[in-house]
C-alpha cells in the first residue's frame, strides 16, 4: 500500500464534501425547531446541488481521472454520469417529498440525513474499483433505505415492508458477499482489474468462478428487483410512504446499473458466457412476470412496482449484448427510467393530500376534468413508460433493443422479438391509467377541481420533469452520445 | 423560411394545438377560430408546396437534412415527392373540413378535441415527409395517441373497448416493423430511406423484413385478416375521428408499403406478391360481401373502406409482378405496372375524399336522429333534399360510377391486373357489382322510399356549414373523377421512381 497522498484524496472531494455536510446537517438539525424544518430541506437540496458541481469539476479536471487508493476508487466517465443523475433524481425526490411529508407529519430531519447517506452510498457504489468498495457502497445505500421504508413507523404496512426489505436485502447482500468470497478464493484478488487478469493465468478452479459469478448475479438481480428475485419489490413499493417509494424507485436504479456494470464488465468480463446465459433467463422472467402481473394490479404503486420489474428486464437486455454499445444503452435506459419514475411518483404525490392517500388507479378517475394539465403530464409519463415515440421511453427501448440485436449474427433476435411483444402487453396497463384519467368521469366524492399543494417549487419542477421526458425523447441525442462516450472512455 | 417549408408544415399544427389548448380553454369559440385558422394556414402552405413542386423532376424536393441523434446515426431528414405531396394536400384539406364539421357538433372539451386533431394532423404530415426510417416510425406511432384520446373521450358507448383495441392492434403490428428497423440499423448503420432502398439485402433478410413491414402496414391499411379493429374504431369514433381515420390514417399503411416494402425489399415483394394479392382480393370480395349485411351505417362504410383499400394494395403488388415480368419479356415495357401503381395512388386519394364524405354524411344524420342504424331512417329525400342529393352523389362515387374519382382508380387497377392475370382482374371486377350493391342498397333504404319513422319527418336540411363540408368532399371527388390528369402527372415522376426501385434486383 502506498502512503496516503493528495492524489488519492482529490478525486474523493465530492464524496468527502457530502459526508462532511451530512454530519453537519445531522447535528444542525437537532437545533432547528420543527417550524423551521424547511431549512434542513433546502440545505440538503443545496448540498446535493453543490456535490453535483464538485462531481462535474472532478470530471473536468483530467489530472483526477483514473483511480485512487490503489484502484479502490474509480473516477471515470461512467462514474461521473451516474453520479450526476443520481444527485439530480435524489434532489427531485426531496423536492417532491416535502409537501407530502408535511401533510403526514413525517417532515423530520431523519428523512434528509437518511436520504443523504443513501446518496453517499450510491456515489461510492458507482465509483467502486474493488469488491470491498462496491460492497461498502451497497450497504451504505441499503441500510438507510430500510429505515426510510419504516419512516411512517405507526403504519403497520410500512413496518411490514421494512422488515421484508431488510430480511431480503440482507439475504441478497449475503449472496453477493458469498459470490465475492468465491471469486476471491479463486483469483486471490478483490480488485476488479486483478480479477480480470487472473482469468488469463489459467485458474485451477474454473468451477469456483462459476459459483462465484452465479451468486454475484443473484445479488445484482436482488438489488435490481429482477424476477425471480423481485418478491420484495411490490410490497416495499406499496408499503413505503410514497415519498420514499419515489426515492427507492429512481436513483438506486442508476446505482444498480453502476453495480452491475462494475461487477459484470469490470471484474467478471472473462466469464461473460456464464452471466450472459443467466441474464437471458432473468430478462425473460422479468418481462413475463413484470408485465403480466402488472395487468392484474389495481393499486397504482404496486402496478408501477411490477412495471419496474419489466423495465429492469429491458435494462438487462443491454448487459446481455455484452458490448460497449449495450452498456451505453443500459446506462441510458437506467437514467431515463429514473427520470420517468420520479415524475410518475411525483404525480402520485400531487394527488394525495391530508387524510387521503392516492394509491389506487381509480383515484386518477376523471383527472382530465379536474385538472387537465396534470392529466396531460400523467399521460406523458405513462406514454414514456409504454415506449411511445417522441418520449424518452421509446428511445431507451430502441437503443437497448438495437444493442441486443447487435450481438453476433443476431442470435438474440428471438429475445428482441419477445421483448417487443411484451412492450405491447405492457402498453395495456399504462393505457389503462390514461383511460381512467381521460375516459371516465371523476368519482362522486372527488369531482371538484384538484386541490393542489401550495408548494410552487414542487409543481414547477414536476412539470419541468415531465416536459424533460418529451425533450429527451425528441432531442435525446446528446445524452445518448454522452452515455456512449462515458462507456467508451471507461 | 423557404429552407424549412416542410418543417413549418409539420410544426405549425403543433403550435396551433398548443395555442388552442392554452388560449381556448375558457372560450370554445376562440378555440375553434384558432384551430381553424391554423388548419387553413397549413392548408395554404400545402397548396403553396403543390404549386412550387417541379413535377417534371422525380427527385425529392424541399429537402431538409440535419443531424438528429448522432450516436445512432439518425437524421432529421424531410423531403417530399409527388406522392407525398398528394397525400399532404389530402391531409390538410381533410383536416380543415373536419374542423369545420366539428364546429357545432362537439361541445364537450372543445379545445382538447380540436388540439387533438391538430396534433394528429402534424404527425400524419410528418409520416408523409419523413425520409429517415426511424423518424417515420416515430410519427407513425405518435399518431396513435391523439386518435386514442379522440375515440376514447368523444366516442360512442363502447368507445373504451374500441380505442384500446385500436391502439393495441396497431402498436402490436408496428413492433415488428420496429424490430425490422433495428435490424436494418444494425446491419447498415444508416436508416435513411434512400440509402436503404439501395442497400443490397440478401434474399433471406428481405423475406423477413418484408414480413415485418407487412404486419405493420397490413394492420394499418387494414388488410384481411387483421382488419377487425377498424369497424369497432369507426363505429365508436366521433364523426371527425372516423373521417380522419378513413381518409388519412389508412393511407399511411398504403404509403408505408410504397416507402418500405417496395423499395427496400423488392425481391421479397415479388416473391410474396401472391400473398398480398390474395389478401387484397379477399378484402375486395369477401369484405364487400360482409358490408352488404351490415345494418349499422358506419360499420357498412367501414367495411366498404377495407374493401376499397384492397384495391390500393392490389394495385401496388400487381405493379410489382408486372415490373418483374417486363424485365424478362421482349418488350420490356412497364406501362402496365405504371398504370397499376397510378391507379393505386389515385384510389388512395379518391377513397380519402369519398369515405371521409360518407362518414360526414353519417355524422350529419346521427346529429339529428342519434342513431346509426339503417332501419331508423328512410325517405330522407323528402325532408332533406340537399343532403339526399349529395349523399346519392357520394354513394355513386363510392360504388365507382364513371365521372367520379372512385371509378378512375378502380378502373386503372383492374385494367392493369388484366395484364398480370385475367383471374385477378375478374375477381377484382366483382367489386363493381358488390360495391354498387351495398352502396345502392344503403341509399335505397336511407334516402329513398316513404318516410316511415316519425322523427325523419321533422328533420331540417343541411345548414351552410354542413353543406360546405359535404360539398367540399363531393367537389374534390368530382374533379378527380372528371380530370385526373393533374393528379396523375403530379405523381408521375415519383411513380416512375418507385418502378425503377422495383426493377432493381438486389439478390
């Protein structure tokens, strides 16, 4: 080990700043009275924004590119783009959460510190260059999330969801750790580069790698929520307060992409035949279970949970391609999914108010008559999820399918066709939401104009978020190019 | 501005739609005027394009080409040839009349209704201008959303079922086209339609690509046996929705064949022409017979649409056969193929006017009587003479009476198919009997006879606005019927270009 130097510390400035600010916030929050809680809120948002600037600066400064701490921490294009969008979607989640939390008397400092530490975990995760950093980041992400799900502690369903999440999440971490230990046993290394290199030196234990890869893939699938390791997802989405569901549903998907990319491409690339075959099964099951079960849901959050599973299926298609193009496509998919999901859950929170939890699809009934603007916004979000052109969801599906078809001799054509057919089946339940909003009259009890939260920041940012889906769908070229560049440089 | 005429054409209705929604939400009347002036302006622009189009040059004109999504090598490439321009003019013309027709008949959420039509117009114009396959696909799919909303909100009692069926059917069809596009993108790295038309796809590739395109466009046209969404959608759609659906959206399918199936996969088109011709003939004959037994007027016209669209696909693929035959024959003349293709194009335009007009007629009747059932009518000629006159004329056009546009296209296609095989011509010729049968029988039951139903006796004749809509369509049909030469010469260069592409053996 080299002695610690500034060259090691400088690339970590964004994470260091975030950590220090969170510690200060944690303390400062104790002295902020409940009536002034918004200070914590805006401070946290500002900290995330400033961290984003630091990430941007760290990327612009080419002397910081590469790795730090003997390869434990990577600072490359993929890390930068993942971090920026993790910070962006997390900030969105905070802004959308405020009116919701206030209305439910959950507006406490804990929400912000826990979210902040989860963000820190994600930043670390996407920069991991070593099995241990990856695991550390993953746990730093997971632990605050367990607590966040139980934020509404008097709600039985929340508590149940938190316990389920914790038990299954711990199991997943265990699987991942077990896989890592197998790979460590076979290669004698924890560093991604060394693990890759070990493949060349003709290992005496190929079966050890096989088991290791299998467990690592299972761990990743758990974290993504890919079928058949998706059981926690619907319960957690439904049980958690919507503000937390929004957070879990958006930024961690980008982090999960980072985890999968670092592990599968960075470390386990020589064994891609193993994980590719496993991913094909995961994709098929995720598409099938996600789309078919979503049709049967009446609860909006549960429906989005199953839709997430199917989107994970699409995202993993990019990994199956096992090419730079495929990883770039998966990255673009993760980003566009996170941005779309933010808007979707944000709109769901817009409908909720004191004493009324908008959760059922039926709660959207007649939204067009009650508030045409937000009905239009919701329609755009649903159309983006469904992959209708002119919205970003279409471009995301297009790049992923294109990458998967680009596999040698189009041998995965069948999988691409299956994915396409499931995209049509998936369109059905998104259309159902549009149908409820536009074609049905509002329920008797709620037929007046939609009572909107006073929070103007929430409303403006939400509308901007949805219009960004349209903007990215039409002018998404630069973002795709950015993803391609990030993967190519990394 | 002259550099970006087609962009203006596409984006103008979108701007108009935004203005209609924003400024017209409080005052329906203001929404109507904004929408109508947008549509008129777009129509004016399309007329300007027509006048400035050099029909003696087959090349694409008004070209716009800018990088769009660089990472995927996609370009924002718009251009128009004679065929596109004819359909563009049809689109803008029909949209104006649809908006006029909706003036008094729609009173619920007027601004949203009008804005949906303007959005729809812009997407349809986009389809006819796009020269990049993915750009085409995006417009092709985006069209579904406004139509979904139009049928779903302003439609009849079973509108939700009909609109979901419409959306999912077409979405399903186009997914295969998307896979085909992705395959081509991976294979060639370029999705420009001109480039793809020149790219040497192998026999196997062409075969599968052709099938992928066939599914997408056959659903859209629609061809037998994937036509079942159309009657439902037509029956439930509001009048304007039916008119646009019949007049333009179906043409998008035919246009797709012309831009994708024929140029990109000419050999597969030749190999599988028998399949498309067979399906077209089934549509012409069998669906014509189905139309005969309908007692819902909208359903009857919907089936008649399918039957007439059969001529469009028939003409195109007879042209494929004739081009390939001419290459091995001694004379090498492609006159027959040209006739078939021209007939097919004229049939598209003509059907646009005639079916739109007939759906408008049903709309006029429905507004007064609130029924689409034939048995609720009878003797309209006594109470609504002007309307009766127009409806009779339009029905004649629908059954292909010489002097109307309906005759020109069908006659050209039948004439050309004789050169291919007399049996094809004979089966297609049956339409003259079947088409006349169901149309005239409809007219007899609705227009003529004594007034039996009391509500009919109290009916008012068409007002000036309705007269304008029906008269506009009727006049267009008459002009094309009596003097098709300008339309044919407008498309002549482009038709020759398609024939040229068809004669290119890639394998």
